[in-house]
């Protein structure tokens, strides 16, 4: 590359040693601070045309903005520290801490998806970092696996605030900047980026890390964009506890999206100790995003979660509840049976008048019908089924009375003993309200059991319904 001849920066204070990785915004170098005699990382922002490039001023401003944003978070244990920003030979450079470690993207490539408990812990630590940034009015705008690092001690660190913005910053960028598969839908409508959009990006990142595949990435950019805007990914199969949280973070509408702090609270409730944030040692350096595997050495062990965790309990394929006919139907059957029995006692063996014939007819028809209806009301008459596709109610011998896919459900809630939902209409513009069933008709079922089933299968729809 053109800067092979550049070996020193800021006079001879920083000596470039080797490139650690590169991406669309530039290259990260390992360097030696010869004044302090410590290794550092230096990010070189790419400016293809040098000082004559029309984007030069913007890229220098971006480097200064990254340093300005991150320096406010320099004491946070889960944010990379920035020391300085330089302009050398027509290129902007950012001096940062250097650590050994791997990005979540690299861990996915080399080791595959992580256990649910490790992802829960990482989620809490990254949420803490984002919450600290949001409290200062800074949004990251590019949360993704490549920008979350794991140190050898297992500490998560958020890096690359290069496209972050503060509320007071002038908007120097044009169009949507970020990684398509992790960008919130509202960003494509021109919104600048909010804590809610960072929450969506984190949800897509955590889903990728725990499932091993991105929820929205497709082979073509247009297909990826369509998935981000219109498709709801299936619930995470490898993380039944985290699945509703991830679904809440991935809600398309920011107003319906789970907030970061609400997600943090729910993750911490999953299992005691599984998502606690360890206190880092003072001075522990933060990592930089490599794009190629590092060679582990005694001084630089590869970061990987070592905490043994039990395998999460698998989510059932479906959950079914049985229910009876309404009480009114039960009373009708008793009435019909009583009438039939009454006329049985009055009907003579040999009819002698039209009244006798009527009594015999009523007794012969009403008694068996009443008995049949009575048995139908005593025995379970139908079932309520929840599975990964949707929710269905069926009456014995009758076609499904309710059959709605989760992808079409907007909200689902329990109100005054009635389970109901709102779903998109055929044109997806006119929501439809549907009464699913009355809870008092369910056999040997408590409201808590219904709520647990909805939490497992309905995901974000149940979360929105309870607000």
C-alpha cells in the first residue's frame, strides 16, 4: 500500500510495527510509543486521494469526532480508550490502546456461535457501554460483531466510534452509514441514529452471535435491505431465555422496540450469575478489531469464553391447552336432558292420544341429544395450540376458529380473563382484533402457564402487549 514508506508518526514518537487489520474506513496498526515505551494501536483512516480528495476534510473531521466522542468514555471498562488524533502526510490517524483479543466476528469464524450464558454476559456489558455513551448524547451507529471485542479475560469492549454522532455534532455524512444487516429500519428513512437504532443493531449482533448466522444478511444487498425492512427472523433456537429479548430488540418500529435498559433488566433475570458484569482489572487494555486470525502466543492468548455453562433447555416444538364449551352450552344440555327425562316418565308404553305421541317423541329425541351435549360439555371440546409458526384454536369436529401467524401478530395480551390479539390485515394496513379464548374455559391451566407459553413463542408481540 502507499504508506509502506511511513514508519514513524509525530516526529519519531510512534513507530509503526505491523498492520493488525483493515476495513472500509482504513487500517489499524500495531505501533510503539517510543516516548512511553509501550505498544499502542493506531488507526489510519483511508483517504484515497490524499489532501486533494474531496472527502479529505470530512474524514479528518470524522477522526477528530471519534477521538472527541471516545475520550469522554475513556474510563469506561467496556469502551476502547483513545489517546490522541494526528494528521500526518495527508492522512488522519487515531492513537488508541492496544490489547490482545478477538472480535466477536473473528470468534464466530473460528469457533462458531457462543453459549447463551456467555452471550447474555456480553450483552449486559455492551449495553452498559452504550448506555454510558447515550447518557452523553452519543450514538454509536455501527454496532456489529466486528466492533465488539473480547479480551483474554472475557471482557467485552465496544470499539470503533468512527461513525458515532453526538447530538451537538454537525451532520457531515451523507446517506446511511453503517453495516446493512445490522442497521435499524428507520435509518433508511433518513433518521440520524438514536439509542433505539443502537438497540436494534445490538439485537441483530447478539442474534448472530448466539445462533451462528445473521438474522438479516442475504447474498444480495437488495435482499438484505428487504429483510431488514420487512422480515421478522424466527425466534432464536439456541437461546430460549434470550429469544424474547432479542425479538423485542429487533422490533421494526422504534416505538415498539425494547429499550436497552429494559433488555438489561430481563437478561439479568434469566438466571442468577449468568449475566453478571465482572469488575475489570485497572489498566486492562481494550481490543482492536482484527480482520485476520491472530497467532496466539504466551503473551497474547486467544480470547475465548472458558466459563462452563450448562446447555440451555430446548424449547418445545409446541404447547397445547384444552378447553371446554361455554357454561351456557352446559346449561342448555342439562335443560334438554331434563326435558327428555321428564317426558320419559310421562310417556305411556302404548300411545292413546296425540299428547302421548308428543311425549314419546320428545323423550326419544331430547334424552339422547341432552346426554350427548352434556358429555360434550364435560369432556374437553377443543384445544389452543402455540408453536413457532403461530397460534391456533380448534373445536372438536370444526375447522380452526383462529389461525394467525406470529409474523402477522402486532400485539397479544390478556385482559380481564380474555386472551386477544391484533394482527395485520390482508393489506398490512388495517389491523384486525381477534378474541382467541376465555381463560376460564381452559382445563387445568393457570394464567402463569399461558404467559410462559406466550413468552416462549410470541416474543416481541407479547412484550408489546404487556406494556
